[in-house]
């Protein structure tokens, strides 16, 4: 079959690889009908994620049609259309029983390797390095889905792929980011980053009772989408000082809840810091940038909450933890417990409360993936979200 494979920094290719096979009684095989490029995939593309190997099949936002089922699968049948969560979870361990599916104790076969870095291993993830299991990803014609009795959700007839595809990751991720804010009715929520996760965090903040949502970015098209579809007030951080503007908007108190929807590849306002980052990148020494985290800590009101769905892959230097402690901030993080949110968010789509396809700006085939990765990484052509149709 054809699949998008990682071969090094800024080097993804469409290769011929072996078709997936059932390896466990709880597996299913799907024929992928739609799959997306995630902002987190750019961390792989730029070489931020350790334990990648040349030839790894990448991608973690797939859906498709079940074509084969393992002997233990009773919840799915050949022919079912399903969305596949990027988190692989056993459903029965200590964490899965608490619906903390991204912390599954069972699903990462390389748990010891991850524990050496993190202390304990999170769940295995589709298409996201050998540190997190080495599972083949979903930017391919076919996909093996482990723990399929816990993960995939069936799609009702009459619902298009593009309406439900993002249940695989970014819609639940944005929703969990807003939920992690522990919002009170009428709160002011500031969202850094108007990429796909940020856009869904904005939508979800309204769903959970926000009284005001402020979106922060530097890309005019992303800010325009946040204003149009998310009804957010906007700040362009290259044109305004974010702290000063937020203090003005909140009469000196600061936003009640802050969301870092950017992560490791945050950009700084100011040419000197950006030039330094570019130099590190050119030298192939990528580092996690704490600009958003630092600014959110500074801006958040005392006693407020900082939610971090943005992915970080390593150590973060120069993080102002002293101010976070002294301001009594609550900080909540984590990969998304996708399975917890699949049915409630699918219900919202079916009920017409949200059509997640508004986020899509670019479409293509698997063969287009290398160029579309480049377009997405460079944010050229107003690229925000790419969907591939194998």
C-alpha cells in the first residue's frame, strides 16, 4: 500500500509499504477514506520528536471503513465507517477506568523507554514515534487499529467524513483544553494560537460557559477565522503588546483562564528572538520555545487556570515558574483522553450544533502530502488544515 513516511527532518515521502495485518484478537484493519495533517505532525517534520526512525508511517487523524476484524471484536463489523482516536487505550487499567485514556498503562510496548525520560509512560499513540509505541500511523491507504474494542466510534449514515474526521484528535483536544480551564459562567478566556486546536478551543470555551473569548496569533487569516467562526475578540501579537492589551480589556485583572494551543514551536514577537530561533533551526538544534507559556503565566489573573493542550517534546528553559507559583495558578496539561469525548462530541455534530469542517483549507491525495506538509509548515497559501483522501 501507499503511505506517508518520515525519513528525517523536513523529509516526508510517499512510499510503498507492507499492508497491515491483524496481530492481536482486539485489532481491526480499516481502509482509510480520510486522514489529516495535524499541527503536532509538524513537530515530527521539524525534528522535535525523539525516537523517530526512517520509514516510519506517520499521521494520527484517520477514519475509514472496517475491512477486517480480530476474533475478540464484537462492537465493530466489516463495512462499518469509523473515526479512530489517536490515543490507544486498553480500557481496563487504572487510568482507563478513570477515563484518563491518554495515560493508559498497557498500550505502549516501549513503556520503559518512555519512562526513562518521563518517569512513567503515557499511552501509545498512532504514528508518533517509537517512544510512544512505534505504531504505524494513519496517513496511509490502510491502518491497523489496536484495542479497537475501546477506540473507534461508528459514524451514522448521512454524515460526511469531513464533519467527523476531527473527532480523531483536534476537536476533542480543543474541547478538553477548554474543559481543563474549570470555567465559571462568564469567565474571560484567552487562547494563544489560532491553529486548528485553538479554533476548537475557542468554540468549546463558548460551549462551556465563557463570557468572553480572546484569540491571540499573528496570522491574519487565522485571526479572521477566530473572529468569524469563533466570535472571538482578537489580538495580533506582532502589532500589539499582548499583556498590555489583555490588562486593558480586563481592567487590570487579567483573563480568568488561559489556553496555550501552540506548544513547542511558539514564535516570539520581535525579530531578534525569531532570528535566534531560525539560527537554531538552521543548525538542526530545535528547542522547545516557552514564549506562549511565559506570556500566559504573566497575563493570567491571580488564582486563574492555565490549560496546555499544545504539545511539548522535551525540556523547556527559562520558564517563569516563580510567577506561576506566587500567583497561585492552576496548570492542567495532557494528551487528550479522546475516547471520553467521542460520543458527546459526535452527538453535537449530528445535532447540527457544530460543523467541524469549517477548519479545512486544503485537500489532496496521499501523493500530495510532501508538498502539503511544506505548505502547512511554512503557513503559505493561508494553510490551516489539510485533509488527505487516500
